[in-house]
C-alpha cells in the first residue's frame, strides 16, 4: 500500500496582484497481502462482505468481514480487507488495529508494516509511519513500497530532500514505480525544482496515462510557473479522466465477481483524493491565471474570455468576477463590469477588495457619492488598505473637497510611505490649498520613488 500526493494551490487577489500558497494532502492505492486458503463458513461471511461492498455499503461489509475473522481469527486476509474498508470510510484507528493484529499473528509480515505506515500517515502519526517503514526494511531491505511510504511521511514533516532521496531509492528498485515518480515530482515542487517536477510527472504519465491526479499536479506546477496553456490542458485532461473513471467504476462495482475486481475497485476509490468540485476549482484557476496574464499585457478582451471560462467552470469564483469586471471596465463596458463587481460583493461581502473595485468603477462612472460609500465600506473592513484611502482622496479632490482630501491622503501616506503615486496625488491637494512648498516636497518625493510624472510638474511650479 503506497500513497500519492496532490498539491492544492490557493490564489488570493489583493487589488490586481495575485499571491499564491500551497499545501499538501494524501491519497493512496493498495498493495494486497497474500491470500490464504479459505474455510467454508468464513468464506460465506467474506463473500457476503464483498456483496455489501459492491453496493457501497461499507459498514455492513465490515461487519461481515468481522464475522469471517471470528470464524478464522488467524487468517490475515480478512484483517487486511477489513482494514482497507475501514480506510475507505476513514476509520483509521480500526484500520491501524487490524494491521497490528496481522503483525501479532506474523511479526515478520513486511506488507503489514508498510500498509500500517500509510494509515498512520493519514492519522498524521508521521514518526510512527517512519518507524513502521524502517521495521519493514529490516525484514526486506529492498522493499520499494517501504521507501515510498517513508518518503510520504518525510514529505509530511516537510523533509522534502529526505523524501526525494527515498522516492529515488524506490524508483531504483522498481523503475516502473508510477507513484514514486508522481510523489517525487510533488516533493521537487516544494523544493522549487519545477523542471525536475515536470520531468517526474511526465515519467509517471508515461507509465500510467490514465492518472487524473498526476495531470492535476502537473497542471498546478504549470500554473505556478505561469505556463497557463499547458496548465489548462492538464486540468482539462484530469477532469475528463476522473469523470470517465467514476462512471466506469460504478459499473465495475455492480459487476464485481472476483477478488481481483474487488482489489481494483479499492485501488481506484482510495487514489481519487479530490472531489469533482475541487477539480473544477483548480481547472478554473488555470483560466483565471491566464486571464491575469493577458490583463497584464493589456489584452483585456482576451482576458474577459478567460475569466468567463473560469466562471463557467466555477460559478462562485469571486476573484474571476472581480477581474472580469476590471477587464470589462478597461474596454469601456462599464455596465457589464458593474454586474460582475456587484456579483463579487454578493458572493463575498466581507472582502474589502470587492468594495474597493466597485467603488472605483462607480467613481469612474461619475457616481462619486456611491463610489465613496463603497470605498468607506472597504476601509471599514480593512483600515490598512492604503489604496482605498488613495482612491477616496482622489474622488474628494474631484469634488473640490480639498481639505478633506488632504486628510485622507495623509492617512494613505502613513500606511504606505513608499508609493510615489500617493505623494503625487497629495501634492495636487496642496496646490489647490496654496501650499506650494508642501506640494513641491511631495512632488520631489514622488519623483524619488520613481513616479516620473512628477518631474513635469516640478519643472513647472518648483524652484
């Protein structure tokens, strides 16, 4: 029993700049223990458990496996199946207990240590998992799955270099170890070896072309390196494969007859890791990332298309509505932009950026009072949002409320003293208030901070 990792990437928008973070989660497949000969009564209970499993009635399946164990308490096969079924319903404590009973029956049963290690990873007992893998390797120094699971545990402890080393040994033992290639790619991602990560994920897909989680991970890696076209293609493939596999598996469950059928179904159920909605979230994010890239290049029409694709996939994607609204405003489609920014506020009323962007658009449409109301709301939610003070100060200057504007811009400078644009705008307020010396001081500061427009005004009014 070994595991496969997947990376979740979350993107958070602040005004028009994206920031990303990552976290890791586990899923696994099963390597079954050797089967023993089956006695008559326990076979009946065991087959009954299989029938319950076919209908996804895992609780009753476990009950029947337990009866089989009562009839043949020394048969490790029944413990193994009960342990795996417990793992499906995330009853890790009982799964661990079953593997421990196998070990009590046969203390040198290497596979039991390896399987128990993975369940311990799920239970977040990473050091316990490493201890089990080490014990398995004492009995069998070439147990590739022990190295693979130890790599998972080390990765969970953020020992990414150690994880890569273990996966590399696992691959040297079995050059067709798909999961170790896949997981080593994830570990390399955490070490920012993106080229190596892509290479390992490519190798995993060469060995197993129908592997949605690997496409998913490669899509995330491409997303991190801003290779949006490849990212979109990978997520598209991951989602399509997962849908097809789910439909095929329902048929397999209803027609399962042999133990081999049962084992294959367990493999697929345990390896999925992600729900359909989670696949959609990240698939949408690839379009979103490409849309941001196009916005950065001022290709706003193409950006709108990508943000629309993201919304079609994930219709509650707040940032996609926000960025599509901004892009629409850039191409002077203000009414459609307002619809999107209203939707962003509706979906996330506690997000100051949503109000900030809507306030900017209202001001651009000369709805200054409404615009200030939204900006004030954004400041109420986040009093340290310097961009909101800058926007409010700018609107107040347009309304010729110079003293109020100056007070607001002073706050913006205090919050962000390295933004040349704020000093430039405050200089305007001081000019209208006949504070020429103060205006020139601000203009020079703006120019020093790289706000080059200030140089023109300096030549005009400053000595």
